[in-house]
C-alpha cells in the first residue's frame, strides 16, 4: 500500500515528466510558428515554451536528486524536502519573470510601430492543441490536486489553469488580428494581448512566490494557537508536575510545538509515554497540521531530599 506522502511524490514526479515532455514536443512547432508570424503573443508563447523546457528540466533534476537514485527521498535527505520543492517553485518564478519583462519590452515597441498580423495559422493550431493537452492533464490529476500537500503539485494546480488561460489570451488577439475587418483593431490587438498576458503572468508569479517564500520562513504562531496549547496543558494539569519552557513556530502551514516538562519521578515509563501521546494527540486535534515534542526534565525535590 502506498502512503499519502509516497502518492504525493509520485504525482509530483509524473507531473514534472509530463510538463517536461510537452514543451519539448512544442519547441519545433512554436519555433516554426514564430518563423512564419510577426505576432508578439506567439513570440511570447514560444519564449514561454523554451523557458519551460529549461525550468522543468531543472526542477525535475532537483526533484529526482532529492528523491535519490532509488526513488526514495530518504536515501539522500532526512528532512527539508518540502523546502527543496519550494525552492524549485521559486526557480520557476524567476524564469517566468524574465519572460514577462522581455515580452513587455517587445509589446511596447510594437505599440510604437504597429504592423498588420501575418502568418499566424500554425501558431493557432499549436495553441489549440496545447490547450487541449493541458486540460486533459488537469482532469487526469484532479484528485491529486485536491488532496496533495506537495508544493510542486500545488504549483501545477495553479500553473495548468494559467497555461490554459494563457493560451486563450494568446489566441484572442490572433483571431482578432486575422479575421477582424477593423484595421485599427487588427493592428493593436496583438500588443494589447501581450500586455494582458504579462498581467496574468505577474499575478501567477506573485501568488506562487509569496506562498513559497512563506513556506521557507519560520514564523511565530498566532496568539489563538498559543491559547489552544495552554488549553491542552490545562486539560492535562494533573498528569505533570511542572512546565519549564514552551517553544512554538510555524513553518508553512505546519505548527511545531516543543515543551520542556517535569513529571513525577515515580511515574512508570509506560504511563509517561501514554501521557505524552495523549497530549500530542490533543494538540493535533486542536491545531491541525501540528506536531508536539515533549522533553521530560528532572523535577528537583526540596533541599536535603
């Protein structure tokens, strides 16, 4: 039986493979489309495909390296794999930002010197085919998108709809520029479509980057969480002697709690383990996605004992 974490890793690996192979197939097609057409949005789409090949290859290598040669991430990393995935997402954001800045500069120049759109037929066919493939992938992985907490799976949950929307945004000015009877609309549809494409891309980059950075930085927990931990201690008040120190921190959507506690020296080890398990279970019940670590410390008796 495959564990939930193992299933998430497999889903992330399959998504990386699919989203690496698809741009590879698109490279010669979009290159030919750019050669035939003067469309900025087709150029932007082609640049996106080129960068996707590089970035997905990089992310796949990082993911594969982190998983180890035998597919088990513990073969190389005992901890920090989630942070590695979030760093991979940030790499994707850096490449996407570079693309949008380049497209923005080309679109501004096109507004200054507009030209009639030509030779966009191949580009339209490639975009329609890519849209259908992305939609199929999203439907096939909808269950993993709903249940997985992998940063890579979450990023593709956001990226694939953006890819589909991106293709539709690219297709709209091409259709207007090709079939519209209004000369002014045909001239400016392509650069304006590029601006819309850049705006969508920046929104996607901001969402992915902020979430990944948040998951990479440890934060103090909210006061509400601290009160829930105190509630757990109050409920177990008669089962321990002293509380020496309480340390909490939030990492992404997870909460880590460490408590140094003193227990009755005469308490049997089995009973002590039951108490710690009970407290840990209660913390997880009160604070979802939390982990409690209890460190027993010696209880000093009165002087002279």
